[in-house]
C-alpha cells in the first residue's frame, strides 16, 4: 500500500532460525531463552536486573505496583504520551496528574511543572523519553530526591539512548521498555523492566507470574513439584519465541540506531530553512535512540489535509500523540478539560510523525522531504 511506510522491521534469516530453534525445542513458554535475553539485556544496559514481560504496559503496571503506588496516591506524568503510561497508574487505584511539556523544541515533560504538581499525595514521577530523546533527568532526579519520590522511566522509545553517559532506564528507580512491532527493538509484543534494586526486582518477578514461588519450567524439569502464592500477581510473562527474536534484535540495536541517526540528519538538513515547519529536539545534549521523526506544522496548516497529501503520494504518517488528559475517559473520570496543558495541547494539534526505520533508503527520505516541501511551498504561494 505504501511507497514508504511509517516503520518497517529489520528481520532476516537470523530471526527465522532463532524462532525455528525454539519450535524444535518443544518448549514455548517462558524459559531458558528468556533468561538469556534478560541476561544480555542487563549487560547491555549495565544494570543488575532485567525482567522480560509481555508488554511495556505490563512493565509500567508492575513498576507502579512494586513501588506500592495505590489508592489515594498521585503520580505526576506527561500527557503527550501513549495512554499506557496513565492507564498503568489508574490500574493501581492511583491518580495520574499530568504535567506540561517543555516547549515546541523539547516535547519532554517540563521539570518545573512536575514540581508545581507535587503535593502530599504525590508518590512518584513517571517520565517518557519522547521519540527516544532523553528527558532532563538531572532536574527530574533532583526534584524526586527533594520530595522523597520514586522515578519510573518510560523507555518505550529509548532503547540505547543515553543521558550523561548513562543508559536511559538506569537513572530512575525502574526503567520500562517496549518491544512492540514499531519499536527500535521489535518482537511483536513484549517488554522489559530494569532496576538496580534487588527488592523491587524480586517483587516484579513474582508479580509477573501470578505471585508464584516456582515457574512452570521448574516443575517441568523436576526442580519443584508445587508452589506457593506469596504476592497478588498476573500473567505478564513473555514467551520463548519473542525472547529469541529479542536476542537477535538486541544484537542489531546499536547498528540500527546509528542508521536511524543518519536518516534523521538528512531530514533535518532538508527542513532547515523551511518556513511553516519546525523540527523538535534540534539542540539536545544527549544521545537519542531516534525512534521517530516528529515535525510541527504551523497552526495555519491543515494537518489532516497535509497527511492526506502525503498519503496520496504513498507516504505514511502518524500523530504522536493525542493528549491523554483529553481522552473521554480522563475527562469524565478525572475532570481534565481543554486548557489544562496549553503547550501540550497546542503541540498535539500540530505534530506529524514522518517515516523512519533502519532499512529506509536515503532516497526514500528525500522523496518524503520533496513532498513535504512541495505541500508547504504551495501553501506559502497561495498566501
């Protein structure tokens, strides 16, 4: 359908062979391959514990629960994010308190507004590294220490991103990663929780698998005959096929992130002097993972018309994100309304995400840019 899709996966014979080995082993449920994936991910992240789960949503839910976030608590979080972050807070019984983004050049959460939203009920801060561009974690951690709060890093966009020499996900108390099909490290569905805290890691491992003291594979191999349930838990396990894919995708991650950076630089150069269009994160002092390429249209540009123009040219685009606080559920249940986060709301009306993936060719980027510039120029000429 698409001449250039929004994303595409980097799968080859290595992934096929890895899946085939799992099928031939006869063991599909979480087991030794998952253990290998967790070990390799923890080594890559330079963190003590990596716990594979069924999704980043599961990772975020377990992170909140492990920190004893629950009824009556509040968690400060961004609204310009996928709804899973806020949903994971609500699922514990706590209230998400949405904070502003910094500005149109930095779509990450604004530390000053985090602090403004803190009160006696605040238990934690949840940050998203938007598009794989690291937040101002020095300021976030300073605020957290000042007020005695925990910090969860939503790293769905940020595997491999670094802030001040540290991998994103290792700076706060817990980091949560997504391995959804459109992510830098893609296995279809899956996620990872990382932490250096032994107590939190143990709780997360228990809750991942129904709070049971032994796993199915332990009993299959005769290492145990029964189990106790010591924690309220869930079926948030990943399976061996996805873990096998994850091992290969992790091996490709650094190379693919570098390729994403090369493509991003082409986009930035082509759009440097284009009026009615801005590119966020143009002066970031960190190492991004270049997950997506967002642009901001001027307010007098009709975004749907623009995206339709690209569609007719064969180029897929998307929106990241409709503000969570303006979804019907959050308006009806928590009283959020238009005007609560004016900067977030303005940016969310103007943002468009253009195609970006490692197998994208340079000429594909130029083709997308040609069409974007053609549309913008036509609007300039008509005024």
